[in-house]
C-alpha cells in the first residue's frame, strides 16, 4: 500500500471515529454531566415575572438509568418512562434517522428526549426549567416548543410557552425561551403547522376565542360565543372546532369557526356530545349519550349527513392519521361500559383498561392494533393521551392516573 493510500485510510478511520462518538454523545451519554449556563434562577414559575423570556436553573438530574425502548419480536408494547409525565410527542430526526419520544416530567417540568428502538438508551435533557405540577402540554413547532398549563399557589391557571434550544453535543444546556400567555385560559390548541395557537377566555357573557403566534404574541380575538363550558381544537389549518363540554343527557353543540373571518357555523347538536374532526375538516366523528343509550356517528360536513358507525369509541380518546385519509386510532375500553362512562371517567370514579384499534371510516372496518397487558406486552392501561410518529411507525400513550409513558411499534 502506498503512503498516500495509508493516509487516506487513516483519515477515513478518524472520520468514522468522530461520527460514532458524536452519535454516542447525543443519545447515550449520562445527563449527570450536564452543567447549566448563566441565567435567572427560579424554583417555580410562580416566582417569574410575566413575559420573562429566558430562564435556566441548577438541577439535580437523576436520570442515569437506562431505558429499553426496543420492542421485542413477541411484544410490540414497551415502556418509555415511568412518569408521571405532563405530555409527550414523537418526533423524527434525520441525522441520524431516529424516532424520539420527547416528554415533560410532571414533578419538575424538565423536558427529555429518548430514542425509540435503541436498547439501553439514556434520556437526554432538552430543558431544565423547573415547573412543578404541570397539568397539560400542547406541542408546537414540530416539537421544538410546547405550551404548558399549571395552577399556581393562588389558584390561577398559568399558561406558559417554552421554546427549546437546539440540540448540541456540548454538556451545556442553552436557555429555554419563556413567554407567558394570559391567565386563566380555559382551553388551548395548536394549529396543524404548529406555528399558532387558539385559546379560550371566559367573559361575563360566555367565552371569547383568540388566535396568536405559537408563543402567544400578536393575539387577536376571532369569535365570541354565549357559552362558558367550551373546548377548542384546531384540526384544519383554516378552521377551528369548538364544542361544549360533554355531559350525558345534556344537549351539546359543535361549531366550525373560520379563523380569518371569525364566522361560526353550527355542525351538530346532540345529548352528551363529544366530537373530533379530521385534518381536512370533512368529517366529524361524534358520540352522543342520553344517559341510557350511546351511539357514534360520522357527520359529513359538506352535505350535512350522518352515518351510524359500527364501533363506539370516545372521540377524545382518538387521534387521526396524517398519512391515511379516514383512518382513526382510538383507545377503547375492553369491557362494556355504561352510557355515562365518559362523565364518570372525567370525574375519576370509573376506569377500565383499553385496547388500541384503528378504524377506516370509508369502509367501516376496524383492526385491533395492540392490547396493553396481553401478549403484546405492557400492563393493562386506561389510556389518557396518544401520539403518532410522523411516519406512523410508532404510537405512544400515557396512562391515566400514573401518567406513565408507553410506546407501541405499529410496523417494522
């Protein structure tokens, strides 16, 4: 071998070693070595002034245990973290191509990443800003930001935007951008592109709906309704779905709101109404319950017709596929429930293990995906929230109560 060829071979080996070390550092290093950068320390968000933009804190990170996030040949369900978590989403990176579970700890509000399909992975810290007692998280900007809600010591509902720093291979965590939204937001939703939010504020006459940038800035009022108990979602980029909170036997309503004009159109009305709309805002799946009987329908928005469905999921425990038209993934109780089960479930007085199924609205067919606690793996679980990876190879779910985070391998 010539001297020139020797130099080329040595250069290739050095480059390979650097790339391997970088991958190991990003995904498998222990977070105990992390040091924090300078900033305004805080022990809880209640001590921060409104509209504070950045903050970092010294933390005692105790996450050096490894996590087996690999599904076996026999079992497709695997644990991601014991929790409790406020919320989680699945994101994908291209360098390397990996699906990552990003989640927020409920105890302290710290945010972590862990790669799926990697045995013995160690969570990597994304944000160490301390926000104890988080109740809900809404993900934005492709997972690069989140809005979290919590209740402060005076009983005020706080809503805060967290803009996460970009991942680096250094041991220094860059500051998380912080922006507070108005107090006492009753419900909030992210736009499909993750760049905007819609939220509700109560008024003396009902509720006002606002739209703002993802961090809550540049807000503007879009609509008002003479109803106070409302929920909001943003299924389609141009349209909001606003509905009354479900209660068995009580007539509920669902509305479409045009985000540009603010025009409101009533879609459906039924006792015990609970609804979800597809990403094209062409179909609404809704459940109705009069306290004795319950049934689920698909409402075609264009022609206003309803089609009775052979399955009967709770719409709020369903998520829509972004890759396949008319596909809905739902967590469904494995045993027969009463017609007021949703009310009891909200109140925390009833809970049953769920299975996960996929439904095709166009054909009416359903397919069982996974059953936690069966030969699929995991433990029997009342499922609280679900998320799909962008390529829909994985699904994650959070359990009600313990708020543990689990993963499901949908395809190899």
